[in-house]
């Protein structure tokens, strides 16, 4: 795990979410499953954007979880600048329950 990942984990728990780190879904590991929001949170470093297989990965994860789940990608540099953005991102992109 990276520093941004750790920061996101701490912030999600602080916000009161049920967080499972490094959850295996299909053949992939995702950074976090936020159970109460039916959301997968991925913290993306710069490397991620060059990954030509990310579409397949996304599809496998989505199909494994079901279409009522949301997959959110948070750029690592965003977190390093402002950890408070995690809440905004979760509130904006996640299914409200």
C-alpha cells in the first residue's frame, strides 16, 4: 500500500464507513470496498492511466459485484493535496442510501 491509500483508509473509517481494504474480487484486488455505500474505491497513481487492460478489469469487478455497485477512482495526487476531498467524492459518486 501507498501513503495515499493509507490516508484514504483512515479518512473513510473516520467518516464512519464500513471499509474492507485489499478485497479480492474475481481475479483482481481492489483498494477498498466501502460496504455501506456499495462502492469500490481505487486510489490511482500515475501508472494506472497507462494500463491498457483497465477496461477489462473494471468490467470483471462490476459484473462480480453487480450493477448496483459503483467503482470510484481517486487520483493519488488529489488525496495528497487535500484528504477532505474523499468525503466530497464519496458523497458525489456513491449511491446514497
